């Protein structure tokens, strides 16, 4: 198990995934959309933590609160821009985030469901489960697929190394090389 600042970077085990899917399956449509999306967002966060240099405090600042990657949107767009997820994964994640937001922002509407036309249309745009006509099942299949893909991506992602800081000796060598180059070009050093 990979541990990062005391926190596991492993994706869910098959047993944990089954437990979560069972829990999500028993929720209302709103609860299922919000909780399933949260698991997807958490998976993206783990990919970034594995990708960044091994500095938990920095990762926390970047990935939480008002950090530049503090939102689900910022995480999936940046993951795509860095090549950590594919365009298809980004597009599906974006749709899932939109569906989650539709549920979350209509909290006073007790009739909102996966059958609500706007939400149903978005579910039918998800690339996975094309033969599935029931929007909730299609949504859940897309989330399951993405969690699997992100788990594969996480297994292939490794911490980056920060470049070494310039030492006084390195700086002196650079200055000397620049001086020699300037002299060859006929400069007088000014």
C-alpha cells in the first residue's frame, strides 16, 4: 500500500467498491449522484497526490479549500491538461459533475430525479452504457468505469522530483560560462 503523509493513495479494493456501490444503490437519486460524484472526485485527488512531488502540506494547499485545484472542475480539467486522464474521461467526468450540481443546486425540489429531463439528457450523453436506457443505471455505470480507469491511472502515476536548487558552485560556473561566451562574441564584459 502506498502511503502519502499518513494517507493511503490506493484506490478502493473490490470489496470496498462493492460496499460503496451497495450503499449508493440504496440512496435517493440525489444522494446517489452526490455520493458517487464525491468518490470520483476523491479518486482524482489521489491521482494528483501521487503525481505531485512528495510534499503533503503543499498538496493539501493545492487540492483543498481555495487552492487552485480545490474544486472538482479544476481537478478534472487540470488532470486532462496534464495528460493524467483522457479526453473521454474528462468529458464524462464533466457530465457527472454537471449532473451532481443539478441535484445539489435543486435541493428544495423534492421531485428532482434521474428522470428529470435535463438530468436524463446529460446521463444519455455519458459514453458508457450506450445500450442502457435507464439514466440512473447509465450514470452509475459511467462512475464505475471512471473509478476503474482512475485506479489504473493511479497505479501508473509516480511522484515527480523537484529540480535541484542551484548551489553557489553551480551559480559561479554559470556566471563563468556566460563571461567566456560573452568574451568570444567580442564583448568587453559591460
